[in-house]
């Protein structure tokens, strides 16, 4: 498999899952500031100009964090990245979609890619402030979901890899995490695979 990623981005969550399943893959760095995702060869593979991308052994291309994470879990059942019951799977997807679509897709994008929301510099602070409100509200939802649990559905799953990358972002830019989310973040950082991935991506 070939994995297209950017260190410290949402693709870090997929990187963690790939290492968890223990299968060989080739990693390719996509330099977003340099515009690698807009180059013709990349667009031919992924017209969305997004990361992460997974090119599977049969040559087929899979995009979008939830789709890649779900496929990795289903294709590698021994890694136990999903619960065995339908209710558990539904809950994992519920959390996964909320993290990627709301906390990341609506919150952090306003903070990190403010220009995409307005071309008027005078409006940037307001856009970022709205992003922070969405992020804080999102972590409050995750705080409740983690009550009395080490991981979102009890055992480590693909949803925890998603939650980790937004917790990582919060930590990097100084957004305080509520207690359960902070404990989850610290628990994730204690996992050997997560430590390995962060080292490989240039973080400590």
C-alpha cells in the first residue's frame, strides 16, 4: 500500500492505524504549503486535492479519513479496531464523523485556513473566534462521551485515532482540553505505536 500524508495533519490518525495493523506500506509526504496537493500527478490520483490518500495493493485509491479508517479496520479484523456488534460499530462511526466533520471540518479549519472563509483580513479574527467556539463545543461533546471510559467505545478504535489528532492540534496551539479529553490524549500518547508515529513525523 502507498500512503500519502502530511506530518502533524489529520493523516497522523491514519498513520497510527496503519502502524496498529502492522502491515507494510510506503509513505509519501505531501507538502501542503508547497502546493504538492495541487500538482497534476497528485490531482490525477485524487481530484479532491486532499489528504490522506491510501493506494491499496490492487491500485485502487481511497480518500477521506472515515473511509480509509473504516476500510483498514474491516480489512484487518485481527487488529480489533472496531467492535464486533453493530451497535458498537455505529457508535464508533458516530464519534468518528463528529470529530472529522465538526471539530476538524468546521472548527479547526476556521483556525488554520481562515482565508478560505473570507478574503477580508478585518474578518479573520471573527472567523477564528467562531472556529474556537466550535472546537470548544466539540470537545465538550467528546468529554461527555469519554465519561468513565478509557476510550470512546471502551476499547481503542478508529474513532480514538481521529480524536487524537484534534487533541494533538489543540495541544500544539494551546487550546486547553477538558479533563476526560486530556486523560484520553495522554493515554493515546503513552501507546507505543503513537510514540513511534510522532517520532517518525518529527514530533516528540
